[in-house]
């Protein structure tokens, strides 16, 4: 399982259990300031719309943004054991190496936003359940003009893999560490915030001594988001939380600096995820290394040509059987080695390998012979047939002698 694609309940920054307990107590204390006066001049019913207008102006002003940051990810011993047991159970393996302590991983990321286009590069890790270790995984995703391309270097799979699919403006990377930037710079365009789905809480709280308005989601269901915004900093989001039936299962705090040109720029963020018992599962501490606002971005940044040898799945092109999942091996000069339906079936059944597809022309890889796993049974069948024929022949000859 890749750490970059955890469900919101499964990914977090570096906090000790004691510090997380203090953080929880702090959250409760700041959340229960009874009937404090609202810091927004508008009525509670219209305040979310007022804040959304301020955000719209700021997000339109930021035409482009480039951020590079480092993550320090800490996973608890219990989280690692759960990951391993889940992976082993899917493979029907009974046991594997255990984990004596928490594990900390370092990862790096770069996000480039240009208008409604974006490019996301991530050097992360994939958890291997059988070995109980983490495998480095480099991933590149681009979104441009309603189309998305993803490239994963060899790591998760035994070969480089690429995907092509249609992406709406609302679709963003699934990992938690890039969410703060999309929430700050493209929350309206990406559908992360809809003023009609939020209301102003009757209480307010503090984040690092900054008085915040709390925007509370009103959608039905047990899971609810809350945004803590600072009106003194153009309603910058200082904290957001996700709760499940009133219990916080994710909390993110964002730090800022003023760039001297009227803009508050994030310098880092922390994301903590406890379980429903309040025990720390995982934490993420992110530190921004580079932040550039409104620098001209070359359109080529939002293009992605797959390196030769990449196994590509194109979910926008129909196959011969009508399914939208054309697959091919990328070759030099943009050429494609098409993988036929029969070759795909043979590859799933492990009768042909990636190397055979790579070294052959379209439709020819299936001629490489039978599945080695079936060979012993074929031999046994032939021997049994030969023995049966020999037995019938001998029996017939003995009958003739008797006559």
C-alpha cells in the first residue's frame, strides 16, 4: 500500500502520544469558548459566502504557484502491524516479520499549479506486507484540459506503469500532504469548499494565539469537516479537522509567512491522525523548501510523455472488445506496442511476461508457449494416456492368443 494514497483516516505528522494528548485537550478547550462574539461582520448564514468571495479574489490573483516540500512521516507500531496483517491476509500468508517500534520515513514532493492545470511529483514509499519493509516509489501526475496522466516508476510494480484518464477539475491527488495547498490556492475551483455546505460555528477558537472563525460542514453523515480561518490574515486557513461522530480522526495545522506583497504563504503544515480511541496512528510534518508565486510556468510542465518501456493503460480509448482500457508498451519516438486482448488475458494468467511483451510485436507474445505451471499436468496426462493405450494393446493381444 502506498503511503501517498491512504484514506484520510490513515495518514499523519510526528507527535508523541503525550503531545497528541495535549493537542486534543487544547482543541477541546479552544472549541468550547462559550458564545464568543463572531469575528465576521456578516450574518452567520451569509458569512461562508463572504469568506468564499475573499478566497475567490485571492485564488484568482494567484495565477501560478510552485511548492517543494519535505515530509517526515511517523507510523505507529500498531499501524504497521495492521498494514502488514492486511497485506498478508489478502495473499493468504499467515505471518511475517513484526515491528518492534514506530517507523519514520522521509519523503519529498513538488506541486506546480498554473491556472486550472497542475503537476505533482512525489518520491514516497510503498509498504510491502510480505517483507514488512517500505519500497521507494516515484510518482508523477499531470492534469491538463480535462485529461490526467500518471507515471509510476518501477517500485510498486515490477515494471514502470502509466495511466491515462479523464479528470474533472474537482479531482486532485489523493494523498493528504498536498491537500493543504489545493485547499489554500484552488479550494473553489477543485470543489474542496462550497459556501452553501458550511455554516459559522457559534463558538470560536485559537490557533497559536490567533482568534479563528470556525466553518463547520453541514452535510449529512457521521464524517464532517471543519475549517478554522483567521480574519486578520485574509481568512487564511490555520487548521482543518475531520471528525467521525464528534471524534476527531484528522487534524491539520498550517503555518504562514507574509511575503511583503499582501499574500500569506504557507511555510509548512502538520497532519495528525488518531484512531477512534485517541491513539496516534500516523503523523506528517511538512516543511516547505521553496515557494514561488505568480512566476510564469511553461505549459510543457503539464505534459507527460511516457518513457520507453512503460506499460500504459489508456482509459479513454476503447479496445477491440469495446471496453475503455486500451493498453500498450511505450516505445522510442512516441510509438506504441499495442497489447491485444488475448495478450492481456495471457499476462493476467501469467502465461506471458512483461519482458515477452517488451521484446515482441503486437499479438506475437502469446506464441511463446504454454504456462509453465501447466507443463507438469500435461506430462502426467500424456503418460497416463500412453499407459492406458499400452494396457489396452496388451489385453487385446492376450485375448487373441486365448482364441
